[in-house]
């Protein structure tokens, strides 16, 4: 995986040091996360609160950075904020309001919907500035940048090109909010080519996920 990332960075004339690999461990047991940690993995991604909370509690002694990458219910937000060092799925004002005054600073990524389907996760592009401004005003949140999942029905490169434009709009509000969380097993090369700084990669590293309910 590391060599694939290094190759894609070289092709894009980017420094691999500027790309953080988050290993997505959803549906896998805590033992697998512990094994990854023993190999040097520090950043892990989870998309369901209950599962993430259980693993983070069990593995608290490892001091890992837990990235929450899935849809987050408003009423679960404060619980997630206890173990998550970053939340990549900030997609609505009520969620920001729920996290605004948590007592540890959390890295926040505004999730953007790259499809025309309002049912998909993320804020629609016309709502980016309002949501980002709200995050900037929240003492418990540190705006890091944008996050997205490439739509299935589109070339990932085209979708990530749009995301890079949205990232520029967020950077216009705060130059420090320059992170782009994008790129999964099948599209990380395209994401790197379009400026991704945080890759969320699961199955390429962990193998096939166990069946889930
Ligand atoms: C599961 C998941 C990933 C990782 O997907 P892979 O295809 O296994 O690399 C990345 N991002 C999100 C939001 C996910 O839910």
C-alpha cells in the first residue's frame, strides 16, 4: 500500500509526507486493529459509533487516533467526541451545534455531497461556506478541510477535481483548513492526483470485510 501511495505521489509531483493514511477497520475486530497498531499504524477509521466506541475503549492503551468517517447521529455526537480525534462527516449545522463546546479540540472535516442526490451524505456545495463558518466559530472544533466519497456513477478524477475547487472555497475562509479527506481502495490514485491529504483505505489493507448486519 505504501508503495502504491508513493508511486501516485511521485506521478502527481507530491510529497508522500503530505499524505496521511487512515486505515479503515470497520466491521473488523479490535484484535485486527491491535495487530495493525503493532505494525505501526496510528490512524484508524470507523464509520459506526457503537462499534467504534467499543474498539476505542478496548484499545485505549494504544493511544491511536480514531477518525470517525460515517454518518453521525446528532444525539451520539458528544459520545463520539470522547474517543474520536477527528470527525470527517460534519454535514449539517445541528451536528456542529452538538459538538460546538466539547471539552477537547476535535479535527473537523466538512463532508461534501458530490452527487445531485440529497439522500447521499454531505452538505450540498451551496451550503459549504455557511457550514464551514459555523465550524470555525465552534470552540471545540478545529476546521481541517473537506471530505468526500466519489460517486459510483462518475469518473473519480472528475469528482475529485470538483472537490479540489470546494477545498479552495474553504481555504478562502481559513487558509489553515487545507486538508482534503478523499480516496479509498479503488480511487486513491485519482484522489492523490487531485490533492488528497487524508486517504481512507480499508479493504486494500485489511482484506475483505467480514459480513455485517
Ligand atoms: C468503508 C469506507 C472507506 C474505505 O473503503 P475501502 O473501499 O474499503 O477502501 C472509506 N471511506 C468511507 C466513508 C467508508 O465508509
